[in-house]
C-alpha cells in the first residue's frame, strides 16, 4: 500500500460501525492508511486514541507510546507523523531490539571512514536521515546504557559526533519511541536511565490491548479475511468466539488466527467450528468447568459441536480432539442436546 501524506489538522476520525458477520453484516469499516499500514478504527477507545494522536501530532514534543506487543504501537507512531506538520519530511524507523549493541550506536549516529574495521566510507546515521522529519525508535527499552547516554544528549539538543568523527553534527528530528516493557521497572533494575525516561515521555500515549476494545475484533477479523477472499465472511457465532478470547498476542495474533481459518476452511461462511481449535477448545473447556459466566451451551457450543461432527463424518473421537475436550465430555454434551444416548462411530 502507498504511503499517505498531507497535513490534516482539521480531519476527524470517523465513527465506524462493527461488522457482525453473516447475511446481516453491517457495512464493513473502511481502512485508513498511515505510511503504508492499514488501520481499522471501530471501538470507542480507539476513536478517542486517534483523536489524541491528532492533537499530539501538531506539537514537536517527543512522544512515548506504551502498550502490549502487537497492540498497534507502530501504527500509532506512523499516524503521529501522518498528521504532523512534518508529514512531507522523512520518516525513519529502527527496532532497537533487532540489532546487537555494537551496531546500534553506528546506526543511530553514523560513522566516519576508518572509524573501525570495515568502515570503508562515511555513513550518516539515522538521525541525519530523519532530519526535519520523524525518527521512530521501537522497543526503546532494549537500548543499551551506553547508547542511552548519547541519545539523551541528542534529545537535549546537544550536537554529537559520528563514530570516529571530529566534526559535530546538528539535527532537527522529532523522536517518537515505543516500548512494551514497563520502563519504571527497568529503571529500578538499573537497565534504563531515569533521566532518559523523563526526556522521552513529555507526552505519553497508551495503546489499549485488543481485549480492552472488543468492538475492534469483528471489523479487524473481517478486514484480514477480505485480504484472503472478499467473498467470505464470519458468522455472528464466530465473532462471538473471537471476542471471548483473551488475545495475549493482540492484533498480530488475531491476524494469524484469521489466516489459518481462511486457509483451512471451505465455503463462503466461516463459523465457530472453522476457527483454530486452541481458540474454540479453550473456551469449551472453560465452559465445561463452569468458569465462563454467560456462555450459551444451547447456542454457540451446540452449533460448534454439531458442525465439527459433520466435518468428521460423525467420528466422535476425532471431533473431541478438534474441540479440545475428552470423548466422554463430548458424549455427555450430545446426550444433553439430543435427549437420547448417542452411539459412537468407529
């Protein structure tokens, strides 16, 4: 997808209804693109978050974005640049946890020819590449202490030297950082400088986990499914199953689940039984233990069991394995639903 530019200081984030799946599915929310990343904004928490992003973007202050892994921190960072007065200027990003310690400093600040073995020519750093624009430092909590010191000075506006250099470099860069770790805990453990934390966080944005914004699950699942096949859709029951999951991997996990459901299922309609068994099976085990309040055995669970039995040709053992329950539990539930003993299929 193409990057999006333009100053949109008066643009409001539109309210978007959630997709419900099936024939009664409401109009699917339209994705918004931020520097090539698509966003589906449906829930009230995300609506409020994007309004805050637009407000924060109009400043030049450093921003610290926090939230769980996979919740959408990079998307928020790109949206900040998209809505900022620097939107036509460079966007540069670096994952601080993706490079070894001895390379981070040279990547950020560059080096002169001959600075070390293999430095055959001058290489400007990412700060220089991002000058007049935005530098996004993802996983800032993984930055080593030595580099933290130099970064702090640059954020304070102090010119710096490239590695092996004798001439100071001055840049005009807005820094946006993100982390999925508690930096306060890292400070207490001596892994992160407190002064750098305060310098990075004059403005903070928290990205809620997917389980904190259930209204986004349906539209996101529908969007990911459309990328595989625009003719297919999730049933209401499937969306309810997805909404009951805790999503420790957040949006990234949801995308993976939708991909598996799309690949392994057939037909235009994807129901609960078409979802990965670690999603459905876990909920059924929870329901069986009585821990899930409000779980409808006569609705979603019954539909799922019969659908899986249909897919396995009535083979109870195979169906139980797919559902993640014992064969004895499956037989007991079938007796409950049908009111008569069920014969197993060999």
